[in-house]
C-alpha cells in the first residue's frame, strides 16, 4: 500500500482585514511615495529660497552687536536694554557669527529640525502606544509632511522661516520641545532616560529665556500630560518626573526674563498702560482667538495633515489598538491644548503690541504647528478605527489614498500664489540689497562724504528707518555714521570741493554742504 501522508495546509499570513500585508499596503505605499517625493521637492525649494535672504529689521541691530561685542553681545543687549530674552540673544549670537551664512542657513536648519523632531515623535508614538510594525516610509512621511505643511501654509512665511529673529523666537522652540518629547519616549534604558533628564533642564532654561510663548506651551502640555497620568497610570514613574523638571526649568528661564532690566524697560515703553489681565485685554484676546481659529479652520493645512496621518496609519499596521478611554482622552486633550495655546499666544500679542497685536502672524506658528500635529494624529486615529471595522476590499483603500493625495495637493495649490509672490519679492530685494551694498562700498572707496541707503522693505517687516532716515543700526552695518547716510530719496554728495556754509553765531570753520534731507 502506498504510504498516505497527511498534508497540513499552509496558512498564508493575513492581517485582520483578510488581505496579505503587501497587497493591502500597496496603495498606501504608492501614495506615500508620491507625497514624500513632493515634500522633498518642496523642502528643496523652501531651502533654496534661503539664498535670497538678506538683513532686514532687527538683523542690522544683531549683526552690529555681534561685530562690536562678540557672540554674547546680542544676549547682553537684550537682557539689559530691550526685552530680557537672553536665550533669544544666545541663539542670535550663533546665527550672526557669520551673517551671510547664518541668514541663508536659518530656513534649512528650522525646516529640518521640525521634520526630524516630528519623525522621531512618530516613531516613538507608534512604538510605545500602538506597538506595531512601522513601514520605513511612515515616520519620514509624517515628519517631513507636518513640517512642510506647517511652514508653507503659515501666513507670512518669511517672518517665520527666513527672518532669523522670528525663527529663533517662534520656530526653533517648538522643534526643540517636540524633539525632546520624542527622545524621552524613545529612551528605553536607564542611562538613556537619565541623560535625557539631565539635558532637559538646561534646555528648559534656555527655551524659557527665549520665548514667552513656548513657556506657555510647555505649561499647557504639562497640565494635560499630568491629567492623563492621573487618570490612567496612577503611579509615579520617571517620565512624569522628567517632565516636571523640564517644566520647572522652563519657568526658571521665564523668571530670568521677567526679572531682567530689559523686560522692565520694555514694560515702561508699552504704548498703553492697561492691566495685564484687565477686562478689555481679556475680551480682545478672546476675540482674536476666535479670529485665529476661524482662519485655521478654513485653511487646508489641517485636512492635508489629517490625510498624512491616514497614510501613516495605513503604512504602520499596529498590533494592538489603543484603549478606548486613552484614545478619547488623547483626542480631547489635543483639541483642548490647541485652544488653550491659541488663547495664550493671542493674549501675549495683545499685551505686548496692543489692540492690533494679533496680526503679528509669526507668533501664530506655535499654535498652528501644534494644530497640524494634532490633525495628523486625528487622521491616524480615524483611519485606525475604520480599518478595524474589517473592510476587506482594496477599493476603499485606493479611494482613501486618492483623497489623501487630493487634500495635500489642495493645500499646496491654495498657497502657491502667495509663495510665488514671496519668492519674487525675496529675489528682487536680494538684487537691490546687493546693488546698494556694492554702491556704498564703491562710494566709500571713492571718498564720498555721504551714501544713499534705501529702506528695501520685505513682507511688512519694520524697515530700519526712523522718521524717514536710516537708523543708527543700519548705518553702522554699512560702516557709516548717521551724518554720512542719506535716505534713498536724497542725492548723494560726490567727492567735489565744498563751499563755505552761511555764517553761524560761533563758526569754527567752513562746513561742507549736505544733500537735501541730510544732517
């Protein structure tokens, strides 16, 4: 008799939807690859535009301070004279070590820092909360996608990305906080957690002394994290302790600013003397918060970020779902955090800049970036819930990926005209600025007694002019004195013989004639 061998049927590897992992993820992989290529291209364009960055507004001040007092000159000046933000001055000292390269590399560093921080945060959240297999494209897509969407759709992107003073105050701090949270979540060994806690304290002091907005963001984050810890963990762990130390360090940095001579002087120079928490200030803050949220709700940045989150979920394949209670708390905490942070930003702008302070859009990036991250998480959570309802056909996945691509394309299309206009303005101003610099240098070598300096505005930043004349910082940048710099509307003096001026009460010697409007 022939030997009868019982064959055991082979079981194919199937996921919870009934399809093989490779087949079910193919539409998401194709869509994610297309989006990643688009985001990389957008990153290259945004970084290339940095080559057209030239000094503007406070850049002249910090460059002159750097030349005169060294790398700590901006920090000393801010602490004693202007705002008290000594951390802001330390960052400025690094950026303006080489002004030409610092201005051009600021957008590159800011964009890549945001992308890297969000990438690490995505890996940490997927590994710690969902515990699933992560496709190689998932984390880079989330990191680069959220960074590009937040910066490209930001009102007046120039102030936030290309102007170092704005990037230092409102762009670098969110990137550093996000990166620190990601590193803390990724730290597994005791040594890694120890070094993360050690690094968090000086970083917290630096951030607290850099931006009051980021101090408010850290405080809101700690409150929400503390509530979640009390609800679901209910036992002491090292991570909350590190968070408390980081928050205390940030508040210590804020205290350094609030007790500085520069901050006291800034309060005395406020154009209005209203109480910080007066009824009118609070009412204006609530009204501007409503306007900012309305602007955010009508922007395509949030749907596009949610689309990125959907694709990340389709790529991630987590093993276990997040418990319903924790997921609900995370969703509610995300929305509450964005609302509270928006109000904090608007209150700070109202206190510092008056009734129209809410239009300082560079400060909006703090809550807009938080909103983009929360929207991406919402998209991820929604896709995870829908996927666990066991849809077995490939059609819904393909349609979902196509919708995600359309949402991201709509976000870029809606802001393309504004970005093109900004790029043209940057290129035109760079040409005019270089021509002006070359003209001043030629005039100095030729022995001219005066030089023409034009305001050269860009993206509604304040021009370095006071009452129609170049400010001392702008003239010092060119190596001139105020008496030798004339507005652009005046005609420069040529190196020709001068004639005596009309007699004065106590004339010492003939004085050369200055052009119209000069001193």
